[in-house]
């Protein structure tokens, strides 16, 4: 059975992000693949929610 699962290395061991469906004592083979962080693009003006003035609140 093959399961793909994400984990985070805390400097000493891998911390799984979700539980494994394995019996206690099951031997496994681990192949480590580094996951690069996704780049977050800066929000542009059009991506922010619109700001709408309430009636009677604007002067001018």
C-alpha cells in the first residue's frame, strides 16, 4: 500500500500533518521530497473588497 503524506521536519524528527492508517509495528520505507513554499503574490487594488460609502456619510 502506498500513502502520500505531508510532514514538517522540526530539527530532530518528522511531524506528520495527518495520521497514518497503519498497524503498530508496520515497517515502512520513507522517501523524502522537499516541498517548496508557494509564492504569495502581492494583492493588487482590484483584489481587495470594494469599499462603499454609506448614504449621508460623505461631505463635499
